C-alpha cells in the first residue's frame, strides 16, 4: 500500500474515528454528552438516508460503490455521502456550542480544522461521487447538528475546552485518570 492510499483510507475512515473519539472521551470523563452526539448523528443520518432514496436523487451506482464504505447486502446504504453528513453534523453541533458558550477564541483551531475537513470532503464528494447532490447532506448535517445541540440543552452538550486539572498516567499496566470538574475529582 502506498502512502497516498494510506492517507486516503484514513480520510475515508475519519468520520468513524471522530465519532468514536467523542464517545470514548465522554466515557472517560463520565459524561453522557458523547453518547448524545452519537444518538443525534444516527437520527440525522436516517433522515439523510431517507432523502437519498427519493426519486430526485439520481446517481450512477458504479460511482456510489467507489465512494461509500457502508453497504447493506452489497447495496449502498445511502445514495448521498454520509461522510459529508457526519462532518457537517459535528461542525454544526460544535459551532453552535462554541458560539453560544463564548468559547470561539479558545477553539479557533478546532473551528479551522473542522472547516477544512468539511471543505475537503465536500470537494471530494462533489468531484468524485455526488456532484451537486453533496449539498443535501451538507445542509441536513449542519442544521441537524445545531438543532440537536438546542434540543439536548446546555447541560448535556459536549463542550470542547482544555481541562488542565485532569491528569492521566499508566502505572503497572493500569491506566488511571483523575478528572476534575468544578474542582472535584469525579474519576480516579
């Protein structure tokens, strides 16, 4: 496998990696927020899959097989790119949370990285798979990410911020973390 192929594989797996990271980091911090993001993403993905099966979405099946990782009984799960939907959902969700909690300056790098990731994915899927139809999962993803962040409420939102009070270490093969929220250790 060439380096270029490896980078492409990592790029195509990135939606799964990002969602897994959010869920695992939520698990380590003892919060439910990562699982709520996953639930919202699954519900929103079902909407995108439903739209993709409508008659007006006419795409070449051979091209779809090259661009989709998810199949069900050798049939493409969605005629629209779910990677674009996933990146757009996470982008919309975090932009809403960051802006409403006034954390824009602290998370400028996250915003920039998500913007680049969404842009690259949209351009790839526009040129290789979905053409103008790439706009549908982009719009559904961004709006459903914002709506989901509104629906679950501020107390259940996953907020990206550095936690300098948290410390993790490996001692005798055992992974231990001390995570502090509001000054108290919640996991040890």
